[in-house]
């Protein structure tokens, strides 16, 4: 878990990076790909192979792929930022029964957090945030992540529910990766 000091440190790093960020906004898709690659690597490192005993509990959450279809790069960026925020939120609580490597989990969360900040800085500059927030896409995403959240709650955040969610987040990030490569 993140302690206050860690967050202050991140805060300091971020205030220095906002100045650089205007330059980095142009390289955002590339940077995003790195973050996603890294996140996928960390998701794998966090846990072992998917446990056999969890196979029969598999759930289909159906990620709303249409949210990643808009023609404008910025709207896709806003969607991705939203997805990262949801993932960050899901992996930030009730993890006691998840048999995961804590360091990998923390690194995973930190990477997402920094990328959310970066995306926010770039998207706000382009004022597309406002349009995106009224879109139906946003609700679709919310519903999707709510399903995962409810699933975890129903299963009282047991080991299998976490493993299934981890596998789902992997699929979700792979989809984003596919999309960003096309942008």
C-alpha cells in the first residue's frame, strides 16, 4: 500500500514532470505502450500461473470494446485514462487474500498512477475531457468495472476472485495495447 511519504514523493516528481509533459504529450502513444507492456509484465510477475481450482468459477465480464473505437486520438486517450483509473481503484483494496508479490503489485500501481497523471495533463490541454465525460462510453466502462467490483465483493475478495480479476485486467490491457498500436 502507498504511504503518505510515497505519495508526497510522487507529488514532487510530478510537479517537475508537468513542465516536461507538454513535450511528452506528443510521445504519449509510445509512452503508453511502454506503460502497458510494463503493466502486463508486472501483472504476470505479481502471481503465478492461473490456479486450476479457479477455472470453474471463470466469469465473462465483456469489456466494452466500442469505447476504444472513436476516430479521435484524444477521446481514446480519455478512455484509456479512465480505464487506468478504474484498474488502479480495483487493485487498491481488500487484497489480503490475493497471494501476490507485493513489490510487483506496488510497482504496477505506481506505473498506472504516473500514467494517469501524465494522461490527465495532456488531455486537459486539449479540452477533450469535457466532451468525453458526457459520452455513453464512460457509463459503459463504469458498468464493466462495477461488474468486476461486485464479483470481487460477492466472492468476499477470495483468492480465485482476485485471480479471475487479474486475468481480466490482463485481457483489458492487451486490448488497449492493440488499439494504441493502431493510433
